[in-house]
C-alpha cells in the first residue's frame, strides 16, 4: 500500500512539474496574454518544485556515494605523488 501511495505521489509531482514548466515557458514566450490563477500559481510554485527535484531526486543533489568522486589520497595513478607541471 505504501509503494502505491509513493508511486501516486511521484506521478502527481511529475505532472505538476511538467505543467509548471509548460506554463513558465508559455509565459516567457509571451503566449499567455491573460494568465489565469492556475498559470500564476504554477509559475509561482516552479522554484519549489525545481528545488525538490534538485535536492531529492536528481543524482547531483543527493549525498549518494555512487555518484561522488572517489576520495583523493594524495597519490597519483601509479601510487606516486602527483606532479604539477607549470
């Protein structure tokens, strides 16, 4: 049951994000001559939706050890200290 609710919430979030992007692009291009309350609210909530995507869904914002660079131990490729070339 929890998985179905999570899937439904994720689907609703993605639909809301896509509609907000669509409304923002239409507003940017001047296609919204008289934006309604729905368009205005979608444009207003777009930064929050983008932050949620960046922080929790995107691989760039998460603290995922698979996505991070390996730790730098100060050694070069062959176990020798790296050399700086001017």
